[in-house]
């Protein structure tokens, strides 16, 4: 209660109460109509308090030190399993402290960002903590605003989630985060408030005997258009936009950083009775399907019919994501150090990928490297730790599907978090040995990349660079451009040294701005190198959405299957047709004068006809504007076909690229249909030819050598590459160990000598 002799002001209290009542309505737990109608006409503090008291679950009182002491209110503590109930919270603040209020429940605090290579949940992720997981069944969160206004009494709304059914004892606590003076650089105000609560000898929690109504077990019938069973990404939302099951209460294979979960035909979700929107997709080759579902007595199954708009495999093209992770970044990092192949295969299948390269890297390296076998695998999508998952209430049985065999994993290595990472993060695909010779620890590896690239090449691995555009943006979207970058980050830095020395095969992107990613590639192609470009995701580091946000499609004579599936896919990359992008547009059978081979010869320069089959799909209507402060689509400047949309229609621009320059273009309707396209162009010299829809798809080039001359398309490209080696040395040489620096300088000089020789051979400026 307030201090004797004082009364809170009526109008501020009424305004606070009215906001809270509206929030209850918006969260799907409105007060009875009569209560809401009476509230607007009340004129005394006592009447307002008396009217709302039956709906207050928790009374919170702040003392003079901002310690929040909670006690039960009079609202019945009735919850629903796997669902949310919302209640009023009354905050008594006699000292008029201004603070941020947070609701807390033991064991589940959501996600903590440690500003390192990992985010983790407070929910323990280890066998030894199964009893703690079992007890972490209750979640609470306050509806905004979190800031207390300094009124003596005000109301807030608390939403409470129960994982379990039946009667359970649980506690709710609150913390008031006050801005400290001086501020702490190591502890946030909320962390300091939590410490004050932890050190308080008083019982600050409100303890309840909750009565939790059971949810219903809903079996999902996921079907391909042909009726086959499969795995899909399934998102369940209520009218308030909350996703189910609660993200903070998830354990692998359900990720706390996803809104969706991956479920196969016959697998289940538990949902409380109510109305939901359930959507399903299986990567960008499918249109998202949505249906409204009322869960009530008798509801035990929901059919989810997938809507596929394109099937690249029918044209002989098979998708892969060469860069995903099972540990680090958004995955659990400590103590179980990531997830297992049984979880990763579920994610790869749910996104409709044929291949997923799971790369072991610095975080979790010593744990995750146990899954390396030197072979492609397709494990069952089991629950990886039944003891933990049973304690978490995950009692559903995994089910096989008709499409399981189409997706495989291959464990390999990303050299990230290693001594050479400053030179760019190296991807090694198809290794037979994952331990660099003479090393026992990460710290023993070389401090620059060329020795690692040569070691990978000696194993016949495909070696290249991840997230190629990071640190290579130069403030222009021009392609190609001749601005030398600062090489300040972890993009494909040392590739400009490794390629001329015959030690790098590819760079990978489709993640950030195309100009930053494609510029190095275009310059290398312009002086005659056959460097590949791949689409990747770097899941869940650059993208949390799922594997295959960026992907690579390779034409093969048969599907990649069995232990050597990745090797077959790599062989197709090296010698055959492929394209990369966001999977929302596709270019099949790129040909020059009807020939689809990557290497072609002509007696002399002259006219050619470039043809292909192109398909793209955009929804007929523009997407809604993003919420304030949030980027459109996946990233501020990343790859997404929506960024290629012309105006408000469904057309996009397909461009013919010759030696890095767009020389012709056609508008294409992104209606999902396959369109036969053709361009007539005159090649003035030996050239490389490709098709692109910027921000969505780009083919590997066809190399046309005319009159016996190699491709030497641009002196400026050769000079840019030469000058960029100098800039790279200035930015990165200080990170190379002194004992290795002499060899590195000699390699950099050798690369520059190659570029000078190529510059002298070039036919055009």
C-alpha cells in the first residue's frame, strides 16, 4: 500500500489503468465488457483500485533502493499449457523511482547476447542439468512500456507461459533497473538490478500454485504437391503474432532464434485451444502456404499442403549451401557446444536443400570435429538428447518421410577463429583430413592462408573464401569498380594472392551488397582466371533464418547421393554449369550458340547468341513496409528478388554480362513460369559471358576464347588487382607471425608479378 496519509493522483492512475486494460485486450485476454465500461467513468482512486483488484496477479512494491518485492494478487493463477495468459500487475512506487521494470522467472530469461561468437539461452543445454530444465517450465514477460513513470501507483500487463499441464508451483519476480551514476561498462542496469535481488535476504518472489489447462496434441500432415511426405518449416502464430512453442522455451531441434520449427509428416505440435495462423514453406522454391486453424475439442490433425513453384532438380540442377554451422553464433555455445547431425539434417531437409556443408570453426571446434568423417551422410532426424528433451516436454516421435534421402550433410572446416582469419575466412570442402599437419591446437595453424589453401588443394578439396564481401564495400554500386578497398574485415581478402598462385577455387557470398561481393570476382575473371562464385548462408551467423538463404545450384547427370555426394557436386562445380543466389530466380541451360559447355572456342571474334531458360517468382503485391528500425527482407543490402522488382509490378531486369559489363537486358515477368530468353551480342575479343538478376541470381560464366587468344579483357582489372595486393599487405601483414612474414611477402610479390604480366597481355583498357 502507499505510505499513510498519501493518495496517488486520480488522472495519472486512471491513464495507467486504461493503457493496461487496452494491452490486455490486444494480447487476447480482455477484461469483461462491464469492467472496461465502468473504468472510464470512475473518479476516485479507491474505486479504480477496487475495480481492477480481481484481475491483478502480482502486487509489486519498490523500496527506497529500487528492490522489487512481489506478492500474489487476487487474480486466479490459471494458465494454459504451451500458451499465454495475460494479467494485470500493480506497481506501488512510494519513492517515485524512475526505472525499467522486467519480469523474471527462474531458469528462463530468454537470450543473452555475450557480444562474442555466440549467443546462448539461460535455459541449460546439458545432460547434467536435466533437473533444472524440468523445473524451468514457466516464462513471463511484461508488455511494453517497460519504463516506470515515477507514479506512486501504476499498472502493467504481464504475460505468463506454461510449458506444462496440471498443478505446478512457480514463482514470479521483478527487477527495477535504475540508470547508475556513473554507469557500469561491464554490467547493464538490469544486470545490476538482478544482482541486488540475488543478494537481498528477503523473499522477493510471488509464489503461486498455478492450475495449467492442457494443450492439444496436433499431428501435422505435411505434403508435397505430388502427395509425398516431407519436412517443412512450420510457423504457428496467434492473433497477437506470438509464435508457438515459445521461442525462449525451446531446445534443439527447435531453435530459440527461429520463429518456425521444422516438422515432418506425422510429427506433432502441442497447442492450447484457440485460433491460429499456421504457415508452411520449404525454402524459396516453394510459395509459403497459410491457413487459419481453430484448435478445439476434436482437433487432432492439420494438413499442410506445400506449394512448389519451381523444381530445379527436374532440369538437373541440385542445390547446396556450402557454409552452415552446428555450433557458435546463434547456436548454443556452452556447455554442450552446438547441435548434432540429427538436428542439422532436419534443418537442411526443412529448407529443401540437397547438400549442406556443416563447417567446424573456432567456437566449438574441438567438440564439433568429432562429426567429421570425410563422407556425406543422411542421418535420421532424431531428437538428439532424449533425456533433456523429455524433461522439456518434447515427447513427440520423429518420423521419416518420402523425401529424407534427398538431403545430405558433409562436415568440413571453416578457418575462422584461427590465426589466419584476418586474411579472410577460408572454406575447405571435401577434406580427407581436417587437422593441419603438425598441429594439436587451433593456435598452431599458420597465420596466413596460402599454406592452408595448398594443404586443402593437396587433398583435392575445393578451397575458397566465405562471406566474400565483408570489408570490401567502397561506397559505390558500380560493377566492376576500380576503387581499392581497405580490406578491413573478413571477406575474401587473400584470394587476390592465392588465385594467381593456383591455390584458391572460389569465393562465396549472396549475403551482402552485390557490388562488394562481385567486384573481386569480376576483376579475376577479366584477366583470365576461372574462379568460381558460390551462394552461401553462413547460418546461423550472418543469417538466422535457416540454411539456404544463399544457395548454389549445380547441374549433374544424376542426384548427388551416397558417401561421395559432395565430391560429385564439387566435380559439377568445377566442370559444369551452375548458378547461385537466393533461390527465388533460376537460370537453366545457359548456352552460347546452343553450346552449354563452360569452355568454348571460336575461330575469331564475332556475333553470338546467348540463350537460357529463366524462372522467377514474386508475389503479385508489394510486401508490407518493414517495422520501424527493422530492415526489409533479410538484410539492409542483401540478396532478395524483391530488391530487383521494377516499380510496383512483377517484372525484374535480366542482364547479359560480358567481361563484367552489362551489355544487354530484358524485363522478365516474375510469375513463376519458365521463360525462354535470348540475346544477340557481338564479342569483340575472347570474353566471359554470364546472366544475372542483380540481388537474386548470377550464373557461372561461359568462357569463349576466340582466335586462339586467352581472355585478357581489362588492363585496369589487372592493375586494380596488383594495387589491391599492396593494400592487403598494409592492412593484414602485421597479423602474420614474424617467422612467417618473409614467406608471405615473397608470395605477395609473386602474385603481383603475375598481375603485371597479365596486364601487359590485356587487349583492352
